């Protein structure tokens, strides 16, 4: 390896380390800010627990009716519901709180100030805030559903845990890309509430296995708008329902989606008119 290339790799690694440290500062500050208003913090968790209780009734119906979807038993379906619940918590806590602020930044001119910061604007806008309390009930409940479904299905642990975790990370990257793209319309239209609602409706299609949808819709949800990768691929992996081509796509889709998001972000920022102009 040439000296120049080695220096570039080292610089990129150092820059990545700096961003990880900066993100840690963001998390610490958000936790401190959240604990300043502890009543609001705990009430947020209580509301999420109430929603989870309603979802528990839904799971109860799945078991009472002995619902089967193809070869999937209620225990298998619980894996999918648990993954969806966990990913919903992560999305709401890590990304939603930032994406929803983008239109406010554009409307009141805050984006002008953020552009002057010596860090990536996309990183600062899309990852600045973390809701610590919101994801906790969903992540814990989702993990419990996955554990129960995994145990009741008699699935082995071995390498399945590593594969499941890796696909969850890929799903998190896909979530970032899919849900950020609609938010970028704020650069053109400022108010994007209707588009956000449509995106969330598409997201909710993930609460059940993709097998309930017709083949043409499955292809759209996997290869065009890869929303089905978010809560379907990890459970399908442990159920041995993923072919090698599916695994390759699970790795490639987040990369391609990030390239698309980065391209769209640059074009959106380039067309941005300052609030003071």
C-alpha cells in the first residue's frame, strides 16, 4: 500500500473516530436534557408502554386464532412482530426526532447557522438529537418478543445470533435512508407533514411478515423501496428462509441507499435558499 493511500485511510479513520466521539457527546447532552424534566421523561415512557399493551392484545389474537401464514406459526410471527417493535423504537428514538426538525430548521433559518459548523451538515441535522426514553419500552418489549418467539420455535442459537444482529444493523441503515428521503422534500416544500404520514403508513406495513402480500408488492418492498428488509430479513435468516442472493442484497441495499441519500442531500442543500435571502 502506498504511503499516500495509507495516509488517506488513517485520516478517514481519525475522522470517523471524531464523529463517533461527537455522537457520544450528543447522546450525553440529550440524556442530561431529558432528565431535567423527569416527569415528562417518565410520562413518555408510560405512553409508549400503553401503546405496547394495545399491541399485546394484537399478539394475543394471533395466538388465540392460531394464525398461520404459509409455514409460519404464531411463534414465528412473534419474531417478526418483535423485530418490528424493536426497530420502531430505534427509529423513533434515533432518527424521527431529527427528521421532523428539518422543516423547522428550514422555516426559521436555523439551517443557516448549522451550515457554519465545522462538521458534516447531514450528520449534524440527521443525528443531533436522541430521545433516550422513547425507544426503551419498544426495544425491551421487542427483545422479549424475539426471545420468546425464538425459544418457543425451538430455533438454535449458534451463529444465528450474530447473523440476526448483523441484519438488524443493516435494517437500521435502511431505516435511516428510507425515512430521511421524504424529509428532504422540506428543502422544496418546507411543510412535508402529508409525505411523512405516507412514509409512516408504509413503515407500518412491516408489522407482519411480507408473505401476506402479493408477489408484485413483495418485490417493490424488497428491491425498489426496501422497507421489507427492516423487520423481515433478520427473522427470515434465523428461520433459514433467506437465499444467498437475499443476504447479498441485505448487504448491498444499505450501501446503495446511502449513496442515493447522500446524492439527494447534496442536491437539496445546493438548491436551498437561505431564510435571510
